[in-house]
């Protein structure tokens, strides 16, 4: 399901993820963990950058929150990558 945004791109109309992905396969982190995911892309999610290096501890903390339906607070100064 998708809807048009003001720029002609599609956005999710799904209210929650509809599949599970393996953290090792998707994020390259050495951990056996499954997390919820959307099966289709969205205009609000950037294109995958194969050169991006995920910080292990930060990524695991965020994914654990998603996996257990818990809130995760991400804080920091502007321009420090909170939304990427």
C-alpha cells in the first residue's frame, strides 16, 4: 500500500511493519536477531548506502527497541546523524 506525497513519491500507508528481517543480513552486525520491517520502500527512507558503517552498540539498542515494541530516545547535537 502506498500514497502519493506532494512530490509525487510514494509513502507508506501501512500502520505497522509487515515482515521480519535478519539483522546480520541487513545491517552486517554479528548478532542473531530478527527485527520488524516493511516489505516495500518509502519516500521517507533514503536509498541504501552500501558504504555506511553502522555503530554496533547504537544500532543494536535501536533495533532491540523496535523488536520489543519499546520507545528508544535518540539524542544529540544537530548535525550528528540522529535521523540517518
